[in-house]
C-alpha cells in the first residue's frame, strides 16, 4: 500500500510502522514533508489526541470543556479504531467468565498495561510522582474489577481511591453524551494537593473520565492525569480516515518497544 503512495520513501514507511496506532503531532512532523499528502491538512487535538483539521487546537468535544483542562493531562495507551480487534477487546474484556484464566482480549490489555508499567518513571518525570489512582466508576453499575486489575498492573502498589457513581444506572457515554457531571461522582477520600491518575478503558466522548477528573479537581487535587487504554476513533469521520489508512490499516501491534507510551516519542531525560 505505501509503495503506491505519492512521495513514498523507505524512511517514511519505517516511521509510520513504528508509530503503529499511537501517533502524535510532534512525531508526525518527522515524516518527510510531502511524503503523505493525505495527512498534511490534519493535526491532533491538543488534549485528547483525536485527529482534527488544521486551524483548530481542540476537537469539537474538548472545545466544549476546554475551561476545565487547566490542571489535567491526557495519555492514551493505544488508539481503538471502531471495527478493529482492539476495539472489540475493549468492548468485551469485562464480559469474560469469572474463572482462574483470562480471555485473549484481556491478556492483550494486560500486555499493554505491563508495557505502560515499564515506562512509569517517564510519567513521573513528565508530571511528577502520583499519589493515588482513581478508576472511573461504571455509570451502568457494572463490575469494574478487571479495570482495577489493569490499573494495578500499570501502577503496581499505588493506592486506589474510593470513587463512587451516584447517578441513575445509565451511561454517561450514551444518555448524557458529551456532558460533564462531576456532581455524580463521589470521592470518598482526601485528595487536596495531590496528583491523581484517572484510569479508564475506552475514551469515546470522555464524559465518564472527565466527570471523575473534574470531581477530583473540585475536591482540591493539584493535578489529574487521565490515562485511557483506548482512544476510540470513528473510521467514517473525514478526519479519521487518513489515520486509519496509514496508521491502523490492519490489526497491528498495540505498541512499539522504542516508543514511550507517555510521550509518544523518546523517554524523557
């Protein structure tokens, strides 16, 4: 496919292959200018990393709550294009039988979590030491035990905050799509002056993760880092199509050993 791209060269191909499904604007800029004309009119949202057209800083969703982003940062461990194997993994991993073994979908997420854990010092260098982990509660009252295990796999012995959803048993992602409701999230511990990591599985609209992050901010958290296992992309959207074609054309690896998951480039010094 790449050999038929106007301006193709081997170095561009190798960089694209290394980016896998985790590109960022600063790495995209390393591609030889003009090598991929289809990508020249796009960049990434400064917060959630979704592809957007040039001339914008945030995607339409993040623009709605840009005033809330002051003490927050965002990291996605992998992109999840709808219809891909990884997207299906994020949808199904919680439904595995309560048994002593894990499904293949969950094993892939555990592998990704282990890779992120190996770069945990990079996160600390970038944003400072983390005090606690807040796993986003299910607004559908679903069991999120497996998400807690994934968070533990990344953050090892860090304590988990007691976080509770107090709204109706519905979904922030569907019934109140795109709306931030921190009043529905109860933080049951003192977080004043602390750096808290919020862990979620897929980021679709960001409602659940952002509601949890803003609740922590209102409780006095100094900084909130949101980490999601998959930034969901709708392949039919115009801005996503070039990235699906060039970065995620097949079910490729979820990460590359040479790419730090918290910088999407080299590890910080």
